[in-house]
């Protein structure tokens, strides 16, 4: 859709209705009082301006942490680090999104930009492209935006995107089609809506015909983004109007090409159309990359990639995936949740400044203040470090870490220098495990298993070892070659370089096993005696014997050749190597893992699975927990210092299903004014009373009763 059409289609849309939070601005605020009074001030040369700290505070979005002891420099660094890290991550994500539908975009563009004689006299049907997007409706918006941008570059003609929400009837669709098509060239003058002395209606396709003739447009592309949500009769009318089957056909004057976004299947879409409308269309089906595949690629690039600035823990990833699969199923929603994880980490973690990759560890340590040391000593990883020192009888070292900041700085410096190595060890194991198996587990599930330190005891490793025992010598050679290739070549998707030089011992042992397995395979081929797998060799045969009309069952072991004994030893050796290689340290046990590992899902549950009704009820029941005004706690009862809505809500809880307005007003006025009876106070109280009632109606707690005109009906009960 054109920019003008996009603007017009959103007329009456209020973005505030869809905001997750609202900012309250008091109506009686005096704007003039907020302005700084104009006055002259002294400026001393050679001294910094006293307004510089204030200006820095105003430019910051992040708040000082650690009891407001954090310096502005550290706050600014946290904010800059968040923006830098997320911009790099977002660039990689957008690159994947742009490449995700590249094949589909190229195929659809080639179809639309076909030979010039596509609308031949012999074939008077309308060319149509059926794009099967899958059940993820949210991905259609990105796809059709990419299609619109690509077609505008490749073809000469307007591209109009229609949505079901904008298509109320045939005239409305034609109006939007003509408006969006003719407004795509901003430099052109407005087309005349008169023809042969007669004025044309704004839904007359002769306006579009004049536009096509004036600009020599080769195609007029009309895309139905969510075609299955359109009224079937409306689609039939449009197809019939565009084709040459009707007496009022425009196909010979306007070269229409239709694009249909289909969430189910072409067959189901065709069943909805009458045969007369189906005969008016011809085209091809195009499949797009499914959301699950795109999500896997985004996860590997944004989370698993070696260049990722922040690592997500298993709890956060599990929370994100549960929401993704069970609720939203949208790639865009996953990206927003990922950005929220970055924001939470850098906004609420004062120690995150120590993860700045562009600054050396020595410079980062200069930023640490005494309150940073206190925060570090409160970390679970520091507690784990002290426990390890105590278990290893290093009591003096443990005491120094607790009491001496200088010794703690040395430990921090060592942790920062080894951070990248610890992360790299986990990612290498991830890549080797995923590359070695012919049917590897999901990358997301494997990542969660590794980053909770459970790979060595997981079912994934057990199944991998069981599959090794079922291998023949040829299968073992292929398996070892996959492991060697993963180590030597690394991974392009993860930006992981090969590390064969660092794992020379493992490569040497694998190569030795490979040569021996090849020798056994060649000997087996020469002697024509196959070598059984380790699992088949260790399996016992069942013998059935009948003695005196009784059946006896016994097990007998199969005979093992010397070659099979050697092969069993090779299998056992490979299994030990794999168990040793995939025994990884739990990232949560690494000192200062809180700096680079985000593993708290509490904030996600509050934001992405909110309970607004419970929060509203709690705020109205205990306003002193939310507001800074002077009021007593819950034990003090209601008073005139409470908000009017909270006073009304308390009476609302004590009332039955029907609430008498007169009784409610009397109770409210007594609490608010203390039975003074002053006329001015009563008018003010009445205004606050009606405003509080409006608030309760807004949140859906009360409504006007149909039984009694002077009563309110209770709609919701607390806790239900």
C-alpha cells in the first residue's frame, strides 16, 4: 500500500488504545510553574558549569541504581552499552528477516514481471499468485511489505495492498484501490476526474485507466494480504470485474495482476470461490519459509552466535518459547521479547558495565566503586566461589575475598579475562553435538540443556551414545568425520571459527579411531564377513528347549571374533571421549555469570503474562503501596487522604449485587468531608464522586442497573 493509503486507512485509529502502559498527567498541573524562572547567573571562567550534571540527568533514560549511589558516568555507560548491544543484535536479526523470504520474493517477482504478452487474446483470465504463508498471520505483514518494496523496484506500475479490515464493500475497495494506485507518484499532478466533459466518481476505474495510460504502466498489482478474511462475495465481484468474463471487463484496458495471501491451502481457498470466479484466474502457488524455521535462525544468530552480547539462561528461553508456541506465534513478538530481555538486563544490573567488549578489563575495573564491591559480594556466584574455596580448605583466600577489595579486584579481573573462553567452550560443544548426529535435537532445546549444565546427564547424550553402539564400522567412520569437520571448519551461522589447533589431542585420537575403523571395514569386505555393531554383539540369543513336556528358556551369548572385539574397544573409546567432551561446567556456577547471563524469568512473567485485574484490585485496596501521598496503611482504614476511587471501591466491596447510589454518595461524602456540610466542599466532593464512579465503570466493575434506575449493578467480585 502506498504511504498515503496507509495513512488514510488508519484514520480513527488511536495508538494509545494499544499501549501496554499509561502515563498519568494531572489535569490541574500548571505548565507555567514547571518552567525555570528567567534570571541572570554568574559564569566563572575556567570552572565547569554547574548545570552539566543536571543536563546529563535529563539526557539519561536509565535510573541510578545501588541506592542512587551509582555515578552518572556508570549510568550513561549502561545506557550506551544497551543501545550498542541491541543495535548489533537487531542488525543481524533484520538481515535474517530480509533474507528469509528471498526465494519467494524472487519467484513472485518473476511471475509478475513476466513476458509482455502475458494477457493474450487467447487467455483472458487474470494472472494470480497464490502465496501460502502458513498459519502465522503476523508474518504476512512483513512478507507483503517486502513484496511491495521489491515489485516497486522491478516493475513499472502501482502496487496496492488490500486488507480485510479496509474492505467493507465493493465501492470502498475500489476507492482505496484507485486512491493508493494514483498517489504512488508524489511528483505528479492530481489526475483529472473528468472524462469527455463528465465528472467521474471516485470509485470509477476509468481514473485508474487514465493513470496507467499516462505513465505506461505494465502492471497494476493488487495484493489481498489476508485473502481468507475477505468476504467471499466481495472477492468474487472484484475478480469478475477485472477479468474478461464479464461485460464490464477492465482486463483489456488495465493489466491487473492479483496476489493472494493464503494461510491454509490453495485447495480450501478455491473451494470458497464459485466456479465462475475460479475460471477467471490462472496462476501459480508459492510457499514461504515457515515461522519455526525463521525463529530457529533468529535464535541462533541473536542468542547462540559468538557475537551475541548477552546470553539468555534456560529459564528465560523456556519462558520465551512457551509464550511463542502457546500464545503469540509471531516472529515480531519474539524479537520484541528479546529486546525486553536486553533492556531488563542493562537497566536493572549495575554490574553490566563490566561486560563492555570495547573497553579493557583494566579500564573497567577503574569504574568500580565501594558499592560495586558490596553488590558483587551479594551475588550467588560469589557465594558459590566462597563455598568452593572453603571446601578446598583455602580459608585464608576466602576470608580475603570477603574482606579485602584488592584481592577481590584480582579475582574479578581473572573472571573477566576467562569469560569469553567459558562461553566459547559451551558454544563449541553446542556446534559439535548438533553437527555429529544425523538427527540432532532442536537447537533451542539443546541450548537450554547446555546452559543449565545438564548435557552430561541429559537424554540427548544418552541417545547419542546408544546410537554409537548401534553403528557399524562404516557408520563410525562417517560419525567421526562429522565431528572432525565441525571442529576444523567451525560454523558460519554461529560465526564460530575452527579450533582444531586447540583440540589437537582430541583430533589425534579421533583420527586414530577412524583409521582403525576403516581397516576393519576393508578386512570385512575382503573376507565377506560383516562386523556386527556393539549393540548386536552384546545382545543375547534366546534358546528354547523342551524336556519332558516342559519348556525351558535359556540365554546364550553369540561368539565374538577378534575383529569384533577390536571394534567394541573402538566404540567404548569413542563413547568415553564423547562423555568427557560433553561434560560441561554449569554457567550458573561461573563467577560473575550474572554480568553476561540473563536467567531471571520473573520480569517476563509480569510483562508478557500480566494480570491487570489483580493489579487494579490490589492498587485500589492498598493505594498506600503505590502512591507517595500521606495515608495510613491497610490497618488504618479509609480516610479523606485516600484517593476517591479507592474510597468508592471499598464501599463497592461491602455492597451486594445492587448498589444504592444515594447510600454510596452518603458514605463517600462522610468519609471525604467529615460531615462538615459545607456547600463548597460538597460540590467538590460530588465532582470527585462522579469521577471515581467513572473510573470503576471504565475498568468494568459496575454498570447501570436495568432493574432500578437509582442503583448500580456489580459486575465483578474481587478474587473471582
